[in-house]
């Protein structure tokens, strides 16, 4: 839909919302998984892992640590040796030397202020540490310093006395001698940490990453080695679904069929005594948001049996063979808890017909998963008491082997709710809302034709948000109407810049739709028309289409005429047309094509239909008809649309004065309602007639 489209919007809404929306949502979860919270044991394990890693890292990185002594270079050591302040020097492991300073030097000499501020009694290691390259070179350096000290001391004595006795010389030599001892340290743990620390840290890192990956993939214990296990959520006596058929509004026909499944599970002897077999599979088919998932949960809640819930995409992973392994594990667990129900949501993720969209002769993981599912459902093994329920929006693309008798024995169609069912769904979703006294559920159900249960849930929630935005204490009727308008047409964009001429064109365009639809017998009843931009549309009209099961050619042709009436009004009034009819022309063309190619309502093409309900045409590169038939279809579609356009122009020309009056009101007020149109054009004479026919048709034996 282009941005400059002027939409003639029907109130039928085909939004794709999630299933299970016409009732309360299930809040029960499998203990310890999938609830978004960490178990206490998880945090304890992570703390232990962190402590081990830090300890090993500290031992490894701290290898060769000297017990807190300060490491010095040769310059500092040379100064200590020349002053004779060393008490002793110990060579440790032929790797480094520990220098111990005399206690009297520490007390009086400020040169050792850096260590006197700490501990002065170093029992485990020296005050200073000196790293040397080779122990023999270190001894030579010490001998050299000792010789220099000896020469210095003897030279000073010779200058003063001129004579030094041999005894004094020997005494000075003993004082100048630098005592050097050695020892081996106990470094067992340091050596272990040095050699095995990196390996242990790598193993711990692998274990932690395995647990994280396993949690993200939804597996149980065992890390990535447990990836082939089923990820199904189990609802049993401890984790009840808390949902029964009372919580499912509408769906009367579907509930009646699935109640038999509940009866099978509760009283299997009732049927097996007569030789019958419990059905193996039930397939729920229907548009999005109609409540297929909710219905399956209600079956589990009513039957009070274990309920295994999985999505079709849960079987498919990046690892080859995982899908088939999970199918096997799922059915093994289900057999242990028989009787039970296995529910597979969106089964088309794995049940799509084989050899579609994949490479030939390739190892397709999805096909392997489907083959395993087919084998488990009806193979050599028996699955007594295990019923498989599945839900999908696209039953036409499922593999035929999946739908044959003996696998999915029953297909239950979950259709969009009718007016009475919508009223019941409104009752369910309004239970927790603060409603005003003017709320009429029957009126709201009439305003939402084509809405699914999810759409109605969205309407109730949006109405609460609108009421809160307006600071209302309770939700009023207008709040619900505003919510419906926003869901159908989008949010109002009053800030959008539109010139006066454009606004006038839009007013006539929308008035053309309303005028022609009002004057046609099978035109949909009007609700309101607006020229306030909403979403991508510059204007919109709301109608309440009649809810019917079959449609005639006259009814569809009147709808096409109403669709092209906007452009017809532009041409009649302004003598030119605009791009604002793009969406109208698209819908009119598709409707005309369906009349010709699908419903066989063209006298030229004949009573033939090229519609493929199996979905096979989506993968074919050829058309099901010849080029000559293709030309005939094109010409018939063009003829129908042009005839409808000509008819719309004639209607507009015949009521031009009323059209001008309606467009003027719409231009000034920007929004008009059914009462405004009725005031200008008068009441529709056939509305009372149609209503009387519907009432007569609903009463048996009355024409």
C-alpha cells in the first residue's frame, strides 16, 4: 500500500496474532526451566567455578612470588653490600637471592624506609629479592664487591697509620666477606598450578560454556551432549494448565469434537469394549488467533492427563540428526506417562510436504525429522494411550503421509468466531477490566466482524490503554470504538502536512465511496468516514459487511463498484484522477480475478475454476490454463472493473448535488457518521427488507 493511498477500509481484520487468545493465558511452567529465573544451585555452582578459576589463576600467575619481599636491581644491591648492611644472602632454587637486612640498620637508616613501614621481621623470605641470570656470575659479582670493600677499608687504614698488621688485614677481610647460603623452597603447589593450571582452567571453561549453551537450547543436564533430548514442556498433576473448556469462549463446534478426545482418555474401556480404537492424531486447522493452542490446553486440563507441549521449530537445530532424536525421546517419555497428550504447535515447521523447497538428493534435516515423526505415529511400535494433537495455519502444505488415516485421523477446523461467539469472547476478556455503564457487548461484537479471538483480546487491551491515556476512571464505549479504529486503520496522524486542495480531493474521494455504497442494494452498511490520515492511508471508511457463508455475483459486483467509486468521484468532480486509488484498484482487480478464475462467474470463460486448494500451485512454474485462456481471463477482469467504474460514475452524476453536500460536511468536520449520510441521502429502503429475510431464514419452515 503506497503512502499516498486513500483507503476504503473494510472492517474485516486479518491481522496475524498468536493463537490461544480467546481465553486466559497459561502461566504454569516446568519447574526449574524456562521461567527466566536462576535456581539457587545454579548461582552456587557459578560461584564455585569462579573461586576455582581465580585460585588456579592466582597460583599460576603468582608462580615465583617471593612472599611479599621487594624486588631490587643490582644498583640497590651494590649499595647495600658496600655499606655492609646485609645480614645474610640466601640463594633460593638457584633462581634468585633473598637479601636480609640487619636489624640495627633498619632502625636507624632511612634508606630502608620502604620496608620499615611494613614488616621488618622477614622469616619466610628476605627483605629484598634479586633476580640473577646465573648463580656463578652472581657469586663472582659478590666476590668483586667484597674485594672492593676490602681494598677501600685497608687503603684508609694505610693512610692514617702507615702500617697494618696481618691480623688486622685478616679481620678486615673477614668483615668484607659476603656470606652466601642456599636453600630449596617447597613449591609443589606452584609447580602443579604452573603445569596443570591452564588445563584445569580450560576444562572448567568448557563445562561452564556447556551449561550455558544447554540452558539456551532448553536441554536438561548433560550440557551439549544432551542436545538430542526432547525440549517439551510437561504439564501434569504438579504443573496443571489451569485451563478448561469453561475458559474457551466460542468454538462450540470445535469443542464438541475435542470433547470426544477427552472422553477417550477418561473412559477408554467405553470404546475399546466395542472393538473401537482411540484416535492417534487430531489436527487443529484455522486462521491465526482463533484459539487452537488454547483449545489443546483445555483438552489437557479437562482430561487431567500429562500434556507434552512443543513447537514444530523445537525439533530443528543446527546439528544433523537432532530433530529425529528429539522425536524419539519425546515419544519414549510420553509412553512412560501414558495415557497422555503430545501437542505440537505450528507443525508445518517439520510437516511440510517433502521435496519442496529443498535440494534433491540432499540430507534434509527437516525431512529426517518428519520421517521419524511418521514412524513414531504409525510404525511397527505401538503408542497405546498417546494422542498427538497438532495445530497449523497451513494444512494445505502438509505432507500427505502425515494426514492419512492412522496418523492424524481427525482434522478439526477452528474458524473465525461469528457474532454470538465474539460476544462470548468479549465476556471472557472483559472480566478483569473496569467498565463503564454504557458498555454493550452485543454492539461491540457487531463492530468487529472477521475479528479472531486474539484480535478481540487486543481490542480490550487497547481500549484500557486508550482510557488510561484519557485519564478515565473506567473504560467507556468510545474507548472501545477508538481502539477498534486504531487496530483497523492505524494511529491518527494529524500532524501530517496536507494542502487544502489535497484535503478537498480526499474528501470527495471518500464521499464517493460512501455515496455509491449507500445507494447500492448490496453495498455494506456504513459506520463512519474520515479524512484524518491513519497509518499509510490519507483517508478511510468503515463498513459493517454482512456475515454470510456464500456470496452471489451481484453482491461481489456491487462491492467492486463501491471500491472504484472514489476514483470515479475524482474524475466527475475535478476532471482528473490521482494516485490515491491504488489500494482500491488492487482490491477490485483481485476480486474480479477471483470471480473469473476461481468462482466461474464469467460467461466468456465459463464454469471452470483454476483454484488449487492443495497449495501445489505455489511451487509450479506453469499456469493451469493456456495462453488463450489467460487472455480471456485478462479481458474479462478488465471488462468487469471497467463496467463497475462506469456504473459508479453514473450513480455519482445522478446524485451530484448530494455528493457535494456530503463532501462539504466531511471537509469541514473531517469525520462523518452513518447518521450524516442518512440525513443527506435518506434511509436505505432495502435494509429493512434484508433484515426481515434474515429473520425469516433463521426460523425453520418460514420463507
